[in-house]
C-alpha cells in the first residue's frame, strides 16, 4: 500500500501541473478600457509639453534660483 501512495504523489503532481499549465496558457482577457488609455495619453502629452524647451537653471520647478 505504501508503494501505491508513493506512485500517487507524482501522478497527482502531474495532474496539478497540467491544470496549472492550461490555466497559465489561456488567452488574455480584453480589458476594453479605452477611456483610461486615452487619459494616460493625455497625461503623457501634458508632461511632454511641460518639459519641452526647458533647460537646467532657467527658473523651472527643479531649480531653486539660489546659489
């Protein structure tokens, strides 16, 4: 009976491995969240506009103005 238990452990591990592999390989779900993506694009565009043409020491928010 002990040998049967030792043979059952790898079989059970194989079944668990097959189930996990089939779950991990499933196709990704479509999120369909276009509004969030559009908001992120607007944020990136605003960040680009705020840093275009700015150089170090020109009075920007990261330069203190004092030496």
